[in-house]
C-alpha cells in the first residue's frame, strides 16, 4: 500500500465550513491539495459521487477514504488512524 502524502480538500468560495476546516489543517501543517468544485468539473463530480448527488463541501479524502463535511476532530481521527505521519508530532 502506498503511503498517504496529503489530504485532498474539496471546497468552494464563500463556504464558512470550508474555511474553518482549512484553517485547522493549515494550523496543523497538514499537507493538502485544494480543489475548487466551482472551477473543477471533475472535482464537483467526485463530490456528488460521495455526497448523495449533492455538492456538499468541505469534502476531504485521505487515501481511499472520504469524509463529507467533517469536523476538524473527525478528520483528525481519520488522520491518526490512516496517516499519522501527516500530523504534527
């Protein structure tokens, strides 16, 4: 299995939930790739595929796991289990 090297963060402008989660990731120095669902049709399609047809953001992937609108705490638990090397020591 390949080591997870980053979080993929699906977002859209003006989303306060996205802003909150992005700030938590940035403060923890978690590497992430941001994908704006309004500018990236493939990103929007992915989000719809995991969010019951909705464009619910933030949606985050950690390896092959995805979370729709997770709290910072929920995401931290997934990172601790799947990619602890991405969290600050």
